[in-house]
């Protein structure tokens, strides 16, 4: 037998078909995979690197507008000069300015921080001379805790729990892989000096004298003494305050020969600060058996542990859990509950293990289908190649720094139906040659020939699929990082699949598949029918049915025309399911039509936890905030689906990545609170967290209405990258009064929008304030300075830390705090009982030196990207934001701004728009809508780039401009099934659905290429064009159907997943419809166009 020239497939098959290196290759690949599974870090979702930092500058005594003009605006301008900066957010408050910068995704965090520091310090001179040195703090996703351990007890207060937590934190910091260990909640030890204005007055001691004595008495010095006898003597002045007794006995004055001590004019206490403005409480709910203990809500403190970058979240969380268990057995009292309230490592492990099970199920299902079509030996060969391919892919993850996470494993499940295709094509062609070819060649030669025969088309088709998925690297921003494992893993898996298919499949077939005995030599009469390499010999019902269906389409123009018109009409109807709501007469707002499919970013996922974010009216005391939180806690405690909950009053809770990006992680104040709710595991409840939150929101709304000015948001962990709000309007303008008025109008329109809930406005409500203005003339005549007056007012109404007690062996500083208890603070309108000491020692009533006028408190001024801004946001209970935003945009564009002009709206184009208020007020849409536009743009561009690259690749391969278009005609045919599939399964079309379309494009083009390659091969053997087209479809029908079933059944395991279900639906329904049409449309198109 004269061997045809071998291509890459044939050469690999010839090299390895009898080589012992094949066994070595298999063992090495599997060993690499085993090492990768053991060593590659695991996490639930891909790490999204968003470098950021917070720059804080104090400007004491300045109003918010002064801080905005003199600190925040210049600072934002300086920072915007840096390359790699994505956005900047500024906030000016009375006396304090902050600018948070967010760099573009993927920027090196360390380099970005160094660049930021150098820029700020180099431009220090552009800030006011009396501004404090800028404080720069990194905002890093790596510092977000992966494990939180809460200590709660009805027998201990938060002071005792805090001291216990501090001890535990010290033991946890040495855990391998752990980075930041923080303790949230609880009160530290301090020495409180509660000054009594009445007693001070009775002893003729002013507040300033008491404060000055405390500050001047806490002094310690290390001194260099004289040299005596050749030795330098060491000296120390020990004037530190080392105990509560030392503070109590501190002399602050002498009156009539009698010493006056601090204890005479103040109540001294050693322990936690008496007046509570922050607290955290924990409770077991009805979903936990411990709720029956009846302990109710307990004081709580939480230890938060973050991992180092690149560490395995699973091993770190296990190591932390082990240490906590040992400490619990060693020194933690039995009366203290130790509850793990967050464990991202366990979540990651459970998610990865579940998806590995799904992967195994998909593999078994695909193997069963191959068993039905090919026989058990052939099916076993293809099945063996899959773990080898996965091992190579996971090895590439280990070497490339890609973690094993949900997206990585979904990429492998997605690739399963694609990567078996190469092995299926090879083994099916070997099988066909074994059973249908008459040849005296050896089994080894026939195997190599069969592999070589499909090599060109398979290489081309595989490379096309690799191009399609590699194009996902063009997706930018946080979504790009989120989908990166798919762009990385699928092309590697596809490359590995053809290498394994050409090495392992022929080697295994040559050993395990028996070739029937030869029935004669090759006919040499030169007839096309006998010489055609793809002319089938045995009867085949599937082939016969196909030939019976395609002949009328080839022979009758009406049948062809009906097929083409039907395909076009079906395509238009499918697209209309997604597009009708945008053009319907009733308007874009409102529910989706009965036959419509909603189009969004990513659907919500069924989670085990969510957060309740509460903002009371601006002047609410902590008691009012705690009262509302307690009412909500009552709803949670009685619900059997809730395991536990923890509230944080006066402060934000332990931050997560969502809170970090939404800007809620740094909230403080007596009017703010959060409640972290942990539900029963989703596998133990029938109700999803989405439904639970929707129903709970209605109950909480009834509570909220009893607290005027309160806002409550129920924040579910997003399935993808987080945003500040689902629907978010950024209002820009220079005039703050007009901007605030406009924000209220926009907020009202939000309230009138279908399905809108949890509306928020970043502009706080008006708060009344007493303004103290010194009478400078009276003060001067009385011998009192404005600074003296300010010192007294600050001490009375704010208190001051005047020193530090030197107490061993305290782990935390013990401040000495001087203050006037709230119960003893005089009414601001009268200032009775307050005196200031003049230069000649007289006690001057403060009320005589200060004018008091009621006013409105200064409000913060916010900026984004160098322009003033107010954010108005909202969530949607069960719909997608695109329709709400377009409906709002239509209504708001008719709104008149304070300057009489129509409101300019924008940022709904494919490229993000920067704020520009030269022509007046401006509204820019952000939030999930902006992210949706960005990812749709990037993915469609990626698809377009991939298809363009594939087209030119095919042009070079076929040396024709027309043939590639025929091959790519299968892509729009697949779209016919996509929207009906989403409608049938009641699933929104999302970003992952577009990933499914991208995958679909590679699959259907691959099928088309195999058909076209066989048509051309048939023609080379002398077969007429019509017969060549018909027989190519018949011969390739079985492997195409086999690949289609492998893709459908392999991907079906993803359908129940809320996030990746859209991908599976697009791929499954698109592949089914496209396969049915492609095997008819492509041969007919090729025949008609080539004949023309």
C-alpha cells in the first residue's frame, strides 16, 4: 500500500501508535492532573483584582463646602493625572475630606499604591497649609475576610468578649496562609473621667483646668544621665498614670489650702466606655436548635480572618477552624458560643466538589451516548481521553496561576461536549474504515490512514473553536476577570483534545478494537463509486433516512425555498422574543410579555446569606436605631429558614467584597446599622433566598414606615461583580442646592417605576443644628480667646482622649477619656452651668460669650471623576434593570432642571461617558445597566472578532471567499433555538447566554467544516458535486449527531445553575436547532453556490 502524505494528525498517530511513550504520556498527564487537584488553590469565584485606596485629609474647623473646594477637588484633580485610574470618588464632610480611587481591573496593586503615594506626597503643597498630612490606606480585595468567627454569650458582655477575641486573634495570626486578623465589635478597656459641671463649679475649677491637668500629668521621659566612674548613668522620669487610682488622686488645683483631686469633680471608672454608641448582638433563629435555649440576642464580637494572596482558601479556613477548636477546648468558657458565621473556604470546597460531581455525571452521560452509537470499546477509548485532557488543563491552571473555582469547573463542563468531538471524529472514522473499507493494509496502517484523513478539517475546526473562546480575553473590567477562567481553560482543553485524540485514540483503537477480516482487495477499475473514500458499503438506516430527506431539497427549488424562508422567519421570531419589549406600543417599562424573554446581566443566585443595610434619619440616636433593628430581628428569629443573625448598630458589619465595592464597609454613625442573616443551607430548604428576601422585604417595609426618614436595603450577594446599586443614577451639577432639589425629583420618579424597591439617595436628610458664634468683643474684654471657648465646648459635647494609662499587660492602648455624660450636658440653647476661665482667673459664664442660633447642619459634598454628584439608586424585586432604566430615562429626559433646561441623560451608549456639566445638570446611568452594556459590547465584539478571524483563516485554508461564508451560515441558524429555549425554561437571557452563543458558534462552524471538507474530498475522488454533497452529509451525520448529543447531555447539568443556566440553554437549544438545519443547509448551499 502506498501511504498518502501524512499531516500533523497522521504523523502523531504514526509516531505513537506502537510506541511505549504513549503509556508514559498518559501516566505523566494523569499525574500532573492529580498534583493540580491537590495543589491548585480553591475559591468559590475568581479573584477580581481591583486595586484601590482611600486618601484622607483633615482640615479642622472647615465646612463641608470649604473641604470640597480646598481639599477634595484639588486632590481628585491630582489623582486623575495618573495612568491606570478608572474612577475617583470624593466626599467632603465638615473638617474631613476623603477621596477613594479605583484603578482599572488588572493593574498591579503594589505598583498602583506606590504611584498613588508618590503623587499625593509630591502635590502636598496644593493643599491648605493647615491641612493634616494625607493618610493613604489601601483598599484591597485580598484583605476581605474569608472566615469570620463570632463569640456570643448571655453571661459575658461585649467588653469581656472583646478581650477573649483579642487573645484568640493573637493565636490565629501565626496560622499559615493567614494575612489580616481583625476583631470587630466589642469595647476596649479605658479609664473614663466623667466630669460633673456642678461639682467643678462648686470647687471653682474650670473644665479647661481639669482637662489641662489630666493632659500634663501623664508624662514619662528616658534621660541620658551624667558619666560617673567611666559609666553613663541611665535616668527615667516616671510620671505616667498607671492605674485608675493614680487618675482619681491626681491633683488638679488648690483652693483655700486644700488640694482638689480629679475624684472630687468627676466619676472615674476603669473598664469599657459607659456610653454606648456602637454595639453588636447575635441571635440564634428558629432554624438552629440552639434557639430553644432561650438566650435571645446576646452581646457579640467577631474575629475576621483574611488569607494571603495566592493561598488556598480551603486549606486556610480548615487551619483556622482547627485552631479555633483547640482554643475552644483550652481556654474559651463554656458559656461562650463560638459560631463560624462566614467560611468562604468551606463554600469554595462545597461548590468545587459539587461541580466535580456534576462533571463526573456529565462524563458518564456522554460515555453512555457513545456506547449506544459506537460500541463499548470505542466508547471506552473516548471516555479515557477525557480525564487525560482535563488533567492537562488543570495542570495548565496550576502553572498559570488560575485557581479552581466555579467558573473554572463550569469551563470544563462546557468544554466536555466540545473536547470529546476530536476523539469522536477520530474513533468514528477509524470505526468506519475498519468496518466499511475493503483493504489488505494492516490494522496499524488503516488506523493511521483514518486518523490522517480527518486531520486537516479537525485541526481547522478545533482552532476555530479555540479562537472563539480566546476572544473572551477581549472582555474588559471586572467581568473580564470573572470570565477569564473560561477564556483560559477552554482553548487549552481544545488544544489538549486534538493532541490526545491523535496520540491516544489511534494507539488504543489499534490495541482494543478488532477489525473484521478483509473480504477482498481494493477495486482498481477506477470507477468513482468504488474508489470514493467515503462511499458507504453497509446499509445504514440513519444514512438512508438522511438521503431520503435531502434528495427533494436538492432536486426541487420549492422545497429549498420553503426551507430557507422557514429558517429566516424562525430566526426573526426568535429575535423578536428578546426585542419586542423595546419597541412595543405599551412602552419598555412593566412586566415582560407572555412570550418574551428578559435580557439582563446575570440572574440572582440562591445564596445562604444576605445583608440588611439600615440608614435611619440623620439625627437618630443609637437608641432609636437599636429599636428598629430589634423589631427586624424579631422577624428573623421566628423564621425557621434563618439559622442565625448578627446586627451591627452604629457601625458597618464585617466587610465583604460586595460591601467594599458598594462603599458601605466604612459607614459609621449612630443612625446606621447592618444585619447579616444566615439561612439554612440551600440544599436543606425548598424556598430560594431570592423568594425569601422578596417576602421579607414586605414585612420590613411595614416596620420602616414607623420610623420617618429611615431607609432599608436588603442586599443579596451578587452572582457576578458587585455594583453600588442595580439601578443607579449619577446626578452631576455645580449648584448644590439645585442638585439636591433635582435628586428629590429623580427619587420620586424611581418610586413610580415598576418593580422598584429599596430606593436610596446618597444625600442625607436635613438635620437641625445649633450654631455657636463667639462674641469676640465680649470675649476680648473678658480675657478669653475663641480657642478657650472652643476647648470647653469640645470637651462638653464631644469629650477628649487626654492621655494613655500605662497598664501591663494590656494588648490594646488604654486611653484616658475626659467627657461630660450626656445626662449632664446642658441644653445648647442655654449653656447653663458652663464656665470658661479668663486670663486673670475669673470664671466667665459661657452663655455670655456665645450667641446661639438654630440652623441646618452642614451636609457632605460628594464627587465622582472631578464633578459634584448625588447618587440615586434602587433595586428590582424580580425584574431586570434594562427595562426600568430605559423607562426612567424616557421620563427623566422630559424633566426640567432648576435652571429651566431639560435634564440631559446619558451613559446608555456602548462606551462609558465621563461627566460634563458645562451645559448644565447631567444624569449618567451607572450600576448594573452600565455593566450590562459593557459586557454585551465586549462579548459581541469578541464574537465578531472571533468570527472575522475564523473567516480569514478559512479563506486562507480553502482559498475561497465564498466557502467560509457557507461554513459560517450555521451560526445564525443556531440563534433560532436560543430565545425559545430561554422562554421554555423561564430563564432570563444574560451575559452567560452570550458566552453560550460564542460556544455555539465554534460548535456549528466545526460541524460545517467537517461536512465541507468531506464534500471536497469526495469530489477529489471523482464524485459529482450533488452526490458529493449528499454523501458528505450522510457520512458525517453520525459523528455530528454524536457530538451534538455529547454537548447537549454534557451541558444539561448546568441548566439548574441560576448563573450558568443561560449558557447551557444557549448551547443546548442552539446546537439542537443548528445541527438539524446545518446537515441540510450547508450541503445544499455549497452545491448551489459552487454550481453557480
